[in-house]
C-alpha cells in the first residue's frame, strides 16, 4: 500500500518562529492547519495507512525536496491551507490540481466530495487547475514527484468557515481522511508499470521524431526538444527534470511560462506544443502596445470567470479597448489587471462598484476608500492613464482624470512585473497580472 504525505502548508520560519500564514479572528492559518493535520494523521494510521507529515519549519521549496527524497511511486501528497480574502463573505473549500491532468482532477474531486459529505455546511468552490490561481501555477502541485494536490479547507477571513475549523475539526479531519484513503488506494491499487508509457509529440502541427513519456499522467518531453524551442531551463532550479533510460525529460506544462502553448490530443495520445503564436512573446508583458483580443473574447473570458460580471458594467470590455487604444496602452494587460483588482468584478474589500474604480486607485492624501469616478468610462480612463504614467514618458492624449498621475515617476515601469511593489506592496503583483493575461490568451486561442 502506498504512503501518504501531509503538509500543513504555512511555510517555514520567519524571525525565529513558524510563519503564521493568514491571520484572522484571533487565530492563524498555521495554528488551524497544524491542529487539523494532527487529527487527520492518527485517523489514517488507525485505518492502516503509513503517513508522513512534513516538518512545520520547512519552506515550500524545502517541503517539496523533503517529500521528493522520501517518496515512492505509489505514494500521494496533500497540502492543506485556510485561505484569506479581503471580502469576508467569501467562503468554501476547493482542491487544486496540476493543469491538464485528468487523473489528478478526478482525485481532486474525490477528495472534495469526501470532505463535503462529512461537513455539508461547508460550501464547495469546486476543483480547479493550478493555472486558475493568482500566480498561474502551484509549486506543490507541479514539483512534487508523486501525485499531489493542494486543498483550501475554507477561508479564515470568513466567520462561518472559521467557526467550522474550530468547532467541527474532527468532522473535517474525517472527511479529508476519507478522501486521502480513497485516493491512496486508487493510486497504489495497481502495480506500477514496468516502463513509462510512450506518447507522441506534435510541434506546430508537425510530428516530432522522438517520443515523450507519461509519468503520473503528466506529459514529459525530452530536454533536447526544449533546447530546440529556444527555452533555457538552466536558470530554473525549481523545475524538476527526470532521467529515464538515458534521456532527460521535463514536464511539458512547465514550458507554459515560456510562452509555449501546451495541450493534449487524446485520439493520437499526443502532447501538442505550439510556438508559432499570434502574439510576439517579447511584447507579452510590455504595458505600452496594442491588445490582441476582440471585444467578444474579452466578454467570453470575463463571463467564464464570473457569469454575472457584466450585469452592472455591460460595456466594460468595449471601454477598455477604446480608452487604452487612445493612449497606446495594451488593453489586454489593463483588462487583466482590472480582473485581478476587482476579482472579476465581484469587488469586495474596501472598493464598491459605485466608485467605478477598477484598479484600486487611491486619492490624493490617501483616502481610506480609494478614488471615486462619475462613470465607468472615466474610471477606466483613470486606470489607463495611471498605467501610462508608469510605462511611458509620452504626454496624455485625453484630459487628465487620474488623481495620482503627477506623483508617478514617468516611465519607471514599462513592464508588468515592474508594477510589483509600486502599484501595490505585493511582490508577486506583476506575476499575478501576467497569469491572467496568459489565461485570457489561452481562452482566445492566442497562446
């Protein structure tokens, strides 16, 4: 029978103490996840499973290495989190899996259903690929050598979820244990194959001469092909390489961050790579430039992420295309930033829809509620002007409406990643915007 690895997932030591993670309601993510883990482990052991729990003082990178050193083919790994959000009404459980892996998706569904069966009061937020996260990928889902999932048990910032974590910890632990037991049996119930199955590779419509392999239902391609695609992984120590029968392989999905489109053709058992993209990769993260999507594609993307998104602002995609084009700003980037700032027009936190503030713009003097604009168009215009202030030294075409335009050092951040620590204090802010840009382009078949 395979072993189970369990991580409480709050991430290493800071200033001599365990990083607390999210903090809300007089408790911390670290405290709640450790208490929950400490009920899951004995429950699984009482059922005859061998369980390892990751030491609490390890960082994410150390956690992955710790598991990979000890893992065997039929083992599984789960990390548990309690999320936090600026809107205290957001709640529920979800499970994340590596994008494009249907077997892992099935196991994520098994885990979530098992939890909700024991705790039906906990709303379901569904199972999601790791590409749906703010940063576009999850190291625990991608870099752990064995099948791995990340579960968000609930939202620490929501009083109801917080009460469940405290008062029904036993039931939550039992539900997670049920799911882990079923997942482990499914993975280890069949003897591992003597060899990894071969798969075909297609690159830009052509069949590649060499084959790839499937490992844990993930497509791997030879490193030689990666070199041919012009991707340099030598400076990417977090990307896991696998040596098999004298050939080094890399997980195909890892190339997604290098502007290579990855998909799977089940009929021909082929991993499909596309590099002849409709977008110049070198321009992908430049704020000044032209957008590539149509108004319809923006509408479809927005509604796919929030079906009620256009109820209050039906013309917003059109406004972003028009206002950004006038000032020479890439409207795909501006639109994606709006999606991040407003949570796809769900808002929450300190901003209200009535403010027509789609980018978290502040006021002169630092008003607590942020800026307010008389219409959606003026709100979009202010957003575009603020982006232009950071990305260009060119004068504005339209009359100034951005209240903090003059305080920006003009042209200091021509690339999206350079907005991190400037637009917000979040060091991953630029990466989060680019993750949404890539999702937008994938939905429009541009990546």
